[in-house]
C-alpha cells in the first residue's frame, strides 16, 4: 500500500511547515483530546504508587538523620 | 525529627508524579527511577534550601529536571535514537483502537522538542500552574504558555498524519488534501 510512502513524506512536509509556522489554532475538542490522552499515560504511572525502593530510601535517610543528631 | 517526618511524607507523596515526569523526560523506566532516587537524595541533602510552606512537589520537580538536563547534555546521541525506533514500530498492526491511539500518542509525544514536551506535561498532566511550571523550568511564564501551545499544535499535526496512514482510505484522502494545502503554504 501507499502507507509506507505517504507517511514519511507527509511527515517531512509537516515538519518543515511546522518550523516556519509552529502555532496553529486548535479547537477545544482537540485540546481536550490531547489533555485526556496525556493524563491517561501519566496516570498509568502515577497509579503504580510508590515503589518500595523509595520507601526504603527515605526511611534510611530519615534513620541516619535521627542517629546523627 | 517531627519536621523530618513531615518532609519524608511530603516527598513520598510526590514520588508517583515525579516518576511519571521522569519517565516522560527520559523514556526509560529504569533510568527514570534512578533519576528520581538521585533527586530525592539531593533534595534531602539540601533540605535547608527548601522554604517551608512552598510547594514541595514543585521543588522536587525542579531538582529532578536540573539533574536530567545535565545528564541529557552528556547523552544527547542516545536520545536522538527515538526516531529510529519510531519508524520501526510503525509497521505493527492495530489490535485495539484506544490502545493503539495511546501508542501513537506516546510516539507523537516523543517527537516533540524536549522543552515543549516537558512544558505540556507539567501543565497538562502534572497539574502545575503556568507559574509553577515556569519556576520549575527556570523560564518566563509566557515561554511556558508558548511552548504548551506549540506542543499541542505539533501533536495535532503529527497525530492527524499517523491516523491518516493507519486507518484506511477515507482519512488518507483527507491527508492528501491537507498535503496540498501544505504545498501551497510552502511555495
């Protein structure tokens, strides 16, 4: 299919265009969609919570601190 | 000691978001976690420079960003590989639409200049105000606003092209039509 030819070519054209005129007015629907996807990928990591290594790290730092004083 | 306990809790509270930001900066979970660890150590060692009552999370983000920046300068060539792996993954077939959308979005995000990407993430995902994001990045509020706008419009551009090539003839036709507009613009 033309998929393989089309995409890189258009991509280059858009890249060139975007250097000249980077800011395009976007509708609120597009902004909302970008925001949603952004929060989704960010949220997937946030939802993993605090990995154990950081709990232990801060505990160690805190303990060392208490002993030092 | 009571104060330290509060500090420790505030730091732990910031960790999930700090990790998400770190992963978005370096695109690699292991390196991101090392970066978070380094940032926490540095923050702990420089506790006296933290002003009580100010935003602990923003302070940690600033430290992490500065660490990444100095590391990034050293590893510039590695980061440039992003486009190579991007082209590779283009050949994979869609299984699930929403999942694919997210995959595409992730790739598009990686294609943004790093300043634009981090500004967009700080404001659009981490939930910082423009003012806080400006503090974290050490630049003017107007600069953040402009970077966020640029990031959004660049994402919209990239994503419309990729969906055009990935989702059949209708949108492909639309993309070709758009390309004519581009051509007119450039001539």
